[in-house]
C-alpha cells in the first residue's frame, strides 16, 4: 500500500501541511519536502520558500487543517477528474537505462546497498521534455532528480540543476523525474497534464530532460523509496561506469560538490560518510556560532525565527545537525516555543535522519518526550501519531509506542471531525503492527464508516480507498 498513493491525515488539521509516503513523514509547506520530508513518514512539505532547506521553515501557532498525505501518508489534497484517459502504451515507456531487478518484497531499507550497483530500470509514464533515456552512456555522469510540482525546495533547485548541466557540457546530464503528484487512484492520470503544464511554464529555466512517474508509482517504489530519504528533492548520482555513486537529499550545493568529485575521479563514498560523521560531531559548535550570530542582530518583531536563534542560519546552508541543536536550545530556554509549532520542524529533521541514516531511536525518544510533556495537546499528539505509525506492511518505529500515541490521538479527537477518521485509520494500523488484527479491523471499519457518513461535510481525499485496501491487508491469512 505505502508507495502507491498519497493520503491525507495528520494531526487535527495538519492536512495540507504535510504529506506522507509509506512509513514516513515528509514536511510539505515550507522548506524541503520531507517528503520538505516525502519522504516518507514520508510527508512532503510543500514549500513556497526559495531556499534549499528540507524542513518547514515557519512555526505555526497550531495545526490548522490543510492536509496532504507523501509521506505514510497523508494523502492527497483534492481530487482529480476521474474521466481522464489512461496513458497509452506508447506513453508508458520502459527504458533500458539501468538494469537492477525491480524489488518484489518489502525489505529493510539500507541505502548503502545501492552504492556501486547498477540503478533500477527507468519506467515512466511519459517523457515530458527531451528524448527518452534509453541507457546510461559510459563516460558521462548523470544526476537523476526526484521532485514534485508542489515542492518548494524542488522548484528552487531547478535553475541550479540546469546550470550544472550547462556548465559541464556533455559530461553531465540531469534527468528530472516527477513523483508523488496528487491522484485519486491508480486510474487517475490527470497529474501527467499538470506536470506538462508546469514544465512548459518553466521554459529554459528547466533545461534538462524531464519525465513523470507511472500511475502505479513505479519510480517511487524502485528508485525513491530505497534511498530512505523520505523527502524530496532526492537525487541519484550515476558515475561514468553507469553505477550509483551517491544518493541523498538533493540540495544543490551537495549535488554540485559530489558531481565535481565524481568527474575528477576523487569521490569516495566511505570518505563521504566519514565527512558526514565529522560534521555531525561538530554540530554543537556550529549551532553555538549560529545562535551567537543570530543574537547579535537587531530584534525584529516580525521575525518568526526570533524564538529559534540559529535555526534559520543552519537550515539556510542545509545543516540539519546544527539546526537540530538550535531547536533543542530554543526549546530548553523557552518551552512554549516548542508548542508553538516548531516540534514539527524537529520531527521533520529526525524523520529524514531516520530515513537516511537508520536512526529510528531518535524519533522514538522524541515521541516519548512529547507524550510526557503534552499528553493532552491534540495537535501534538495527532502529529506525533502521524509520524510514528506506519501505514504499510513495515513498521519502522517502536510498535508499542506507536499504538500508545495513536490511542491518545484518537481519544482526543472530536468524534465527527475530519481528524477523527484519520486518527481511527492510524489506530487500526497501530493495532495491526502489534499483532491485534481484530482491533485493527474494528478501527479501520470505524474510519471507513465515518468517511461514508461524513463525506458531505468533509473532504477526505482517498481515505475510503485507503481504508478498504487496509482491510484487505488485515484480513489476509497470517503468514
């Protein structure tokens, strides 16, 4: 179920703010589509900002209702016409580029397994710009960028990618692949036209080949999901031998540096990991410098970052580790600053770290802290449950903790609210992952009944379809 569609539902009204894919959140509205995160949880933050950061860049006083679920799911925002024709056989192209077999089972995500291997085949619904890519030419470096029309950081990266390709002439080629576009279901292909219009409007600003994922999310499942980033933009760098040299969040500065090293023959993935580790260990010192610099600036009553000194500076350079330290310092000095909405920022950072570096314990620990401090805060509990409950076969975080969080969130929800139906759906998945199929089915049916009864009052996106698919999963014979 996970990578197939976009779902709605997070905290009471976090809809629209984040989007979930599979088991992770990807932040969606300001910063990198985590999913800025997404992912992912994979919720993807739709960003309207122009920076290359990955997380929401603006605190919110409370989670207002605007949902979208790239991340496990907070699903799609509105519907698309159902009478849109399916892609023709000619449109659904199976490129010869790449060659690794398509994954057939849900395995533990380990991005390191991608390095040094041939990338998966490229299977897209349509090539929007440029000729179809039939193979990765030896001697050329490729950047395969996964993006979406609603993702702010993705859009901000477009001119940088065009400049990168132009600067290196024929030695570097960029391929943009649009994923996680809004759909009602697998038969809905209206997203293809939406991507076409977006690309046409970009003109020479987007001066490289562009393709769009299939209605069944083939590229999302075979390329994006195995990276474990949980957010977009996510990129692959394919070396001169047609092998994967690197994958990760596609911040322009990072992509440019690694491409230059690959071209020079000096890129070493082991050294890259060591560099990342060293940066992590020195994050505290960098955050101290960021905080000190921020505090020297004249106070501005309109500056939404004033309560989080150093955070903006760290995120502006894509330094998640330092940004996390800045948030922790702000929360310690002013606990109310966390409740104001910045807990979402911290979640987005932790979820991306969990995706790319297998650190689920950090997410588990933060949920425990929030449960202890804010057990009656429906916004925080709703958001926390959306982050930690997986809505697919895999459960990456603590199962018992996810069940406890989902139970509290469901108890806090007003019975006939939109949020309550998403809360019941997540509670169903939480019970499923702990092995209680009976309660999983009861809660999923309750969510489906609520959607059916309240569909004229609320926009539930494809929540009914999600619930139906989940029930089919829950009712399968145990292995």
